[in-house]
């Protein structure tokens, strides 16, 4: 998706029922725009019944890395 640099889904090392989803965007506007796309809306609708809840949400500001 435009503005998305990375999207990783990973297993939690201590909880077999949990997943970690890490997204790297070029900015909040790109992320917000992606949530309005019909394909993303359809995926959210399909996934919502499978999600028990969201335990933690972390927002960071990258200061170094490789692109």
C-alpha cells in the first residue's frame, strides 16, 4: 500500500494464542488513508470476529535504520 514500508505478523514467544502485528508507515496520513481503502475495510470486517482483543498498542518514531 502507498506509504507502507513494512507489515509483519509474528507469533508471540510466550503466548501461543497471540500475534504481534508491526507496521511501518511513512506517516499517520498514509496509515489513515489505507484504512479507507475498500480492500482494507473488507479485510477488517472479515478479521474482526477472529480478534479477541487488543492488549497493547505502541507507537514509535524511528530514528535510524536501513531503507
